[in-house]
C-alpha cells in the first residue's frame, strides 16, 4: 500500500491512497453541499430580492424560495418594500410603546426654522415612506436615508419660510405638511430614488425653548385682552339692543296714540257732520233731541234733583238748606 504525505497547515500527515480518495470525496461532498446551500435563498413576505450577476443587475425576485448561482456569481440584495419607513426630525424615539420614551438630546439644528415674518419656530415632524422600486433605491443614489432626510429638511424649511409664525403654529399646519410632502416627492422623483412619500406630519410647532415662557405670557395677555374686549362688546350690545327696543316701543306707542287720536277726531267730525246734517233737516226737533240727550246725561250724575216751577220768583224760602228733606 502506497503512502503519501499531505500537509494541512503546519502539520504533515501520512495517508494511504485509499484514504486520499476519501479525503477528496469528503472535500467534494462539502463543496457540493455548500454550493447547493449557497444556490438557494428565501425572500420574506414584505421583501423583494435584487440579483446582480457579475456586478450587473440581472433580475428582481419576490417572496418565496429561489435559486441563484453561488460563489459570488450572483449577489443578492433584499429590500423591504412593504415596510413603512420613518424618519424623525427634531426628536428621536428611543423606545416605542404604550409609554413611548424619547431621547433627551436636543436636535435644534433640524427643528429650528426661520418663518416668513422673521421669527424662529421649533418644528418637529416625521416623514413616512415606502420603497416602490428596489433597484432604483439600491443603485441610483448613494446614502438613501441621508438623501431623504436632506430633501425633507429642505422641503420643510422652504414651506415654513413662506408663512408667518402664527400660520405655521395654528391655521396652516395641514397645508404646510401637504405642501412639504408634494415638494419632497417631486424632488425625489427627479433623483430617481424609487420611493413614495406616504405621510408628512407635524408633531409639534412651538417657539424655541429659550423664549417659550415669554411666548406663553404674550399669549395669555392676548387672551385676557380678547376676553375683556368680548365682555365689553357683550355689555355694549346689551345696552344698545335694550335702548333700541325701548325706542322702538316708544315709537310704536306714539304711532298707536297718533292713529287712535286721528281715528277719534275723524269719528267725532263725522258724527258732528251727520248731526249737523240732521239738524239742517229739522232744526227744532234736532235741537230738542240734543237738549234732552244732554240733560239725560247730566242728570244721571246728579244724586239729588230739585224740580221747580219756572214761574217761581224766589227759591230761598223753599229750600231746606240745613237738612236733607227737600221738596221734590
């Protein structure tokens, strides 16, 4: 039996020819196993696989089990395309959960921005995006995350710089986020980065921390001023409406009184005219009737009535001035 010396590292071994074949077979078996293991790969449910063959793009594979050339001929890159990526600006989340823990580090270089009215706003916001084209995302731009962050900062500063501090703080927050999102998408499409901006959301907009207390004092003073103005306007409106109502009531009463007096005068005039016309038809009878009606009205109001003969010359002897017994 022939023996051969083989060297493994710094050690030498003597093996027979049959053992040599066993070693070679074991080595070939290991190579085959490794080759087979390197030839298969799995893509998860939310991923895409990008295959480079000799450094050039070959194909994109989707979730499942796939085969590729081993030993560096094909190189695999996996990209999470169904994952919602997020970038935070002005703050960092250390541990998300029910009680989210945020980093205490200040990121003023990201969040402090100059508004259109030359004030400084502390703006904290997030950007959420998805990768829509893994090939472009991998090979069109270097430093994808840094590029997205730079574009996001530029977009937000551009939009905030066109508005006043109060507009960014209160009235135009939604418009600011939407306009920044559109500006980011347009710029990243020009870069051909292969991402889709899903959401831009303003988390906090406030004055910088050094002037935060002073800003709150100013707001409280403005609120107190508005409260005082509203109370004064309320009292003013109350008095004005009361005076207007009183004036309207007096005008209505005067108008009613005028109408009443006019109607009464018109009726009296018509009555007098009708009586006068009747008087013209029968003067003596009308005179007598008027005299009787007048006497009837007058006599109703007299409790004690004395009737005397028109021929009596003197009344004194007949009147009992000291008592109630009167000749009737």
